[in-house]
C-alpha cells in the first residue's frame, strides 16, 4: 500500500482534504462515516462501483458536493491505494494521512 500525500497526484485539491479533515474531527461525523464502512473488505475497496457509491454517500454526509471529475479522482485514488481494512498497518497509514 502506498498511502501518502499522493492524493495530489490524482488532482484532489488540498483545500478539499483540509475541509474533510476538519469535518472528520467532529466525533459524531467520524462515527457516522465509520459505521458506513463497517464490514468492508479489500475486494470491496477494489470495486469501482462500490467505491463510487461510498464516495457519493460520504459527499452527502459531509456536505461536500462533488463534480463527476472530483468523484472519479477520489475513486481512482482509493482503488490505487490497495487498502486492506484488515491490515493494521494499512489502517495506521490511513489514519496518519487524514489526521
């Protein structure tokens, strides 16, 4: 897994990341997002249709409207990370990236 500030290579704007980070500091928001991700698998995170659905859902939950281009950038980024939610190292890297 190659998580880092590499989100910029996908055209994801730093202002967007900062807004999302700020919103995720709200405990209620964080718990809501965590609940939506409960039970996901590595295969789910490689499925473009499922990832797109989550991106759209999170966009609504976080009140962050997105264009089709922004949505595609996020979907491509998530898939490229090859995240395994059962791998503690992957979760630590994700946590530090969005902290």
